[in-house]
RNA sequence: GUGGGCAUAGCUCAGUUGGUUAGAGCGCCAGGUUGUGGCCCUGGAGGCCGUGGGUUCGACUCCCACUGUUCACCCCA
C-alpha cells in the first residue's frame, strides 16, 4: 500500500470553506493601511541567513534553534523568514526607499516560518501582517503605529483586546538597568523558580515576565526600568503616553513587558486577548532605532508592529457572518429546459452574478435542496410550462415568494 | 528540546469484566411528493477501530514500540 503523504507538522491547509475569513481580514488590512498612508511591500520568503542573525540577534531562541536554514545549490546559507522586520529593513536599505520623503511607511502580509512544537495558536508556518515606518524619533510615529493596530483590532471585532505598553530604553540606559537587575537577581537567587534562576544570567529581562507563583513577590521588589530610563527615553515615553491619551487609546502600563527580539529600543507594546489560552498575544511591536544601522544602512530610527493572523482569526473569526456564495441557482424541470438554462446561466454570469445550476441531472426536489444549502438568494425556475410562454419563475428563497417574468428580462428581479 | 492527554463512519462521540455481525447523533444520497428547499417520516451508502509487534482459543478493548494529533513548558504572533 502506498504511504499517504500528509502535510508537514505545524502547517495547515486553509480550506475553501474557511478562506473567506482570510479574504475578509486581508481586505480590512489593505483598507486600514491605505487609510493610514502605508504602502505594501513584498519581500522574498527566504533571505541570506546572516540577515536574521544580525537583525534578530544571534542569541535569541528564534535564531538559535527555530530557523529553517538550508544551503542552496550554490552553497549559500539561506533561511525561511521567521519574522518580517529584518527583510523589510533590508529592502528599505537596498532599494534606497529613504530617497523618497520621510517618514517611509510600509506594510507586509504573508507567511513566516519557525521550527517549534505546534500548539494552540502556534504553527510552524504562520502568517503575519506587519507595518514598519522609518525616519523619525518622534513619538507620534509610535503612536500612529499603535493607533493603526488598535483600530484594526476593533474593526475586526476583537473583544477584550488589551494594549500593554512599556519602554525598555535605549542601549545606554538598558545596559545599566540590566546590570542592576542581575545584581539584585543574584541576591534573590534562592527565591526564584528554576527557570528564572537560569534566566537570571541568560536573559534577565525575561524573569520579569515569569508567571510562576513563587517568583511574584521577588519580581515586584525588583527595580523598575522606568527608574533607569535616561532623560531622552523617559521624555519619549511620556510624550507617547500623552498622544495615546489625546487619541483616547486605552493602554495598560506593563513595566514587566519585554519582547523576544534584541532589536527593540524605547517603546515596546503588545496586544493580547484572554480567550486564547497560553498563546494570547495577538500582536506586538516596538521601536528599533539601531536596526537599520546594524544591517548596514544609514542611522535611521524606526517603529514596527506585527499581527499574528491565525491568532487574530481564532479570537474574532467565529463571530463573523459569511456572505452568501450565490445570487441565483437555476432549477430546471424536464430535459427541454436544460438548454435554455445553459443560456440563462451564462447570461447571469456575464452580468457578474454568482450563478450555478445542477449538472448532475438531479430531481427537482434535490435541486431546490442544493439551492437552499448553497445560500442562494434566488432560484430561477425553468419548466416546460413556463418556457412554452417564454416565461420563467423567480423564487425568493428567503420569503418563498415566486414571481413570473419574461425569460429574457429577469435580471432586474435580482436586485443587489 | 521537555512533560501530559488523545487516536473508532465525512464530523462529534458511545462501545460493558476481552466474546464472534462495531453503534448513535449530525452530515451525505434516495424515496414519501411524476413541478419546489428549510420541518417531518422511511430507507441506503459509508469503518484494515492510526501503524507494527506482543499476550490470548479469541483484541476496538490488555501490554510495548512507532507515527500522528493536541495541550502545556521553553519561546513567541
């Protein structure tokens, strides 16, 4: 027996019965971005491995163990993109997009790849929508990105979305803070969970994010980064919060919020929903003022955001109502009606109507049943009786009401 | 990479201390109605019980391995 080949672990087929959710979300994304003056960019799905090593950080989990890295026939090391920012930054530099007027506001939409154990809301191939803007330190830009995301979640119908906000400072103040943090963590070492004991050295900021009961008291007593921000970072953070207030965007200050990429500076934020279980972050982002430079471009401050599409759909998709697939289903009665039905079918489709007819030669009852299932708004009934007089019947499937019309003049009855 | 749960019809799930012919609901198809969907009634199709091994007279049921899947940890969208 031939072994059945199935889809790779952590990937999904998006089936015809579900694709409308994706189309709907994508349409809203394009509309929202147009509204905020963002232009779409499409970059390759794989890049030179070094781009991600430099951009995301050599020591992050993503680069260390989650990348799909392979060698091509020319001996180049390439990797499937695990996130979108590095590629967009590369494209921004390579194509000299800075040549246009600043700020440059871009967005992207597409698959990302990370080799992880799949679980609810986490897949090896998943999709992100993201925005990146380049060219100014102004906190208004941070706020604009947050505004775009926040409004999009609301338009999508997300309930109980919470915006968490923090500033992790620039390399200067953060370095000082981490040193202080590690000093304190060393003192409290015995009171921490095994994970945090390890994190104290590998990734001290992550300790702040620990959910273990036994760590909570210690975490609360640890120094807050807020108290270590340099005047510039502190001022930036205050101005950002002020703008968010002007725009009436609710947020929660979350001094413990840290994010997984090394490139963030100053502002970091995250959107989460309660209903999703452990993987409850539906999007996040922040400012990255050093990244463009690190990748080899001119020093350029920037802000970005990325939304997990699967997670977002999980949290909102069920509440959406599907638009009908069909405007009209043509029911034929008797063989002589079929030829006329073929003519009417193509006439309807040429007018842009979504139209179908039975091609399996089923009974009248079965045809109506099919029409009902398809959600067709109307049935066009072609029977030998009607056709003798050059008429057809149009049945409204919701009300059940039938009207008789001349056979070449029924399209008007299907008012959109 | 670590730990737990699960695997029976298209879907959701029953299946007794191991016993011969594996069930239900929903869905699908047909008929009841030779020209009318949704409700109702009747009938039908559809299963290597995840794969491989073991125990047994006998395994969907017990044991082992593998695979898949799922949840959680790590980390992240």
